[in-house]
C-alpha cells in the first residue's frame, strides 16, 4: 500500500507530484483549456492545455482549477486531478489506496485545507495530510546540509512563504501574497508609465529574467511592445538600473519580513536564526543576484537551493518516509 503514497505541491503556476514508488517527478501547468465558443467544454489539462493555447489563442481560453489553495471551480478541479491521477496510477485512486502528502502555504486556513481534503478524498484518495511549504523545504536542507536552524523562504509565482526553524522545528511561519507574478505586473506598469508602451505579462517575465540583482547594473534591455499613442509595435531600450529598482522594490519586502521575524524572536532564538542564515528556493530564487541582494539587506548569509522551484516537492518526497506519515 505504501507504493501508492505520493507528495503533491499545489503551486499557482505548476502542480508538482511525485510518487514514493518510483520517485519520478511529474510537473504540469496548473491550467485547463476551454473552448471559447462553449466554455463548458474542457479540451485539455496541464502542459497540453498550454500548447493548445499557444497554437490557437483565439479559440482557447485558459483557466486555473486551483490558485493559492482555493478551488476556483469544482468541475475544473475534478477534471484536472482525475486526469493527473490517471497519469500516476488510476488504480490506486479507484480503490482508495492512495495517501497524499499535500504541500500548502503557511497562511492556508483550516477551511481551505478542509475543502481540499474533501475534494481529494472524493476523487479517491484514502487520506490527505497537509504540510507547510517551509517544512517541506527544510526537510531537504536538513538532509543535504545538516542544518537545523535558519529561515526557509520559498518564493513562488504568487506567494512567498517564510518559516523560522530552531532545532529542526518550525517555530514561526507566515505567507506574503507577493510573488514573481506581481513583480511581472510591476515591470509591465513601469514600462507603460515611463515609455508609454504596452507589454504583456509574458514579455514582462522575460524582462525580469534578464534583470540582475547584482551591483553592476549597467547596460540596456531591448523591450518590444505596442505604443499607446500610435498603436504601432515599437522597440525601446530600458536601462537595467531602472529595472533593478523595480524588482528591488518587491524583493525588499521579503527582506523586511525576514528582519521582522528575527527582531520579534527572543535573544537566544534570534542568535540561532542569524547563525543558521537564510535558505532560498522557488522560481524567483533563480533570479541572478537575488541571494546576494537579500544577504546585503538582512546582513545574513543566504544559500540558494540548486533545486529551484522543485525543492519543496523533493523535500515533501523525503517526508513520505517519516514515521508520522507512515501511521
């Protein structure tokens, strides 16, 4: 029966799932493709849905079945996860043998978790157990670096999750609903206000990835968008320094949360957190220089996980072997 145990990371952009039996990571877009002419018709899920939209955006509408632990639509949710579980092992769910360790943000409410639990059990799961994102991340950090103290930070597309750990236990945690997607919106607004040019969020994300959080912010980034005045396609040059300021505005908020968590701890705990330092994962952790920027602004050592956005799901996979879950 243990072969049916699996870990599930419910991201806003991606759903990650890994089974205890084979350790194969399945990573799919958190998307469903609807027929624009008849939105009751679901055409595809996951990566296939994204490809359909890319090939024919005029006929396809993309929706998310789940966002920030909230089920957006029960029919979409059921369709998506029935499809996802069929990829893993439909037999396990048909016979209610599957036990799920579900990663959620620290700020997820008991009502949100209860709704998710009910929905997953209705789809055929035997049991559903929840774990906060920083705890799953800490699991892989503890195994690989033998670190029990420090601040775990998972920065996703819509949420940044923080957890303070002392002696391997999370003593404090919080979620800030500010992730990579909000930074993309900030870049889009900046380009519009400063250059009177419209760019979409996909272009804004590409611009963000070209930005560096290091001190040598010289040079230009070429941006292509539509001029609001003449409605023509226009290519402009944006100084990297200006983009640095936009991104730094948001990343600075993460630094503020971290410093506040340390200041609010007692002297002994604060010292252990400082010595342990900060561990960073999530999609935004791959932004060049972000670790150095956070380190300079918090005066703490920062280590960026080599697993990036997959760190949490790999940590959750390790937790499947814990005796607590085995019970």
